[in-house]
C-alpha cells in the first residue's frame, strides 16, 4: 500500500513535522528551565540576605549584652560586615544563576537548530520525492 516512493514520501513528511515539533519543544523547555534557575537563585539570594541580617542582629545583641556600644567601633563593623557579606553572596548567587540560565538557553537553541535543520532536510527530501528526483 504505502511501499515504494510514497512510503518514503510519507516518512519524510512525518520526520519533518516531528523535527519541527521537537525544535519548538526544546526551545520551550530550555526557556522554562532557565526561568526556574533564575527564580530559585532569587529565592536563595533573599534567604542569604535575610540570614545575614539575622546574624548581624545576633552579633548586635551579643555585643549589647557584653556592655559594648553597638553603634560604633568594632561592634558596628562586624554588623556591617555580616550585611555586606550577605549582599555579596546574594549577588554572586544571582550572577551564577544568570550565567547558568544563559548556558541552558544556548544549549536549547543549539539543539532546536539541529532539529530545525533535520526538519528542513526531511522537507527537501519529500519535495525531491514529489518532483521525482529521488
């Protein structure tokens, strides 16, 4: 029934459609994964900032318990260091996530392009079969 040239034609058409759908799916997955990586990093960065503030508050309380003036000198410097370290760590987390997300998108794009080329090749093959060149 579907033997000979028409079987190859149908196979080429289905292959072209399948590869086109794979290309779209791959891009969508890469975009979603990249967004997830960025979202998780933002949450973790906010946790790091919050932890730094809590640690600074604990250090302030400990210094006050020991009778130190918490608004000047080394007690204030320690609090500032906790907070600045937390902000730095949060910024690094977000920067790393942006890097990873870019790599994920890039890999998805490369794979999607590969599927696109396979789809085009199958479509050209189907056209060649219709024209009688194959």
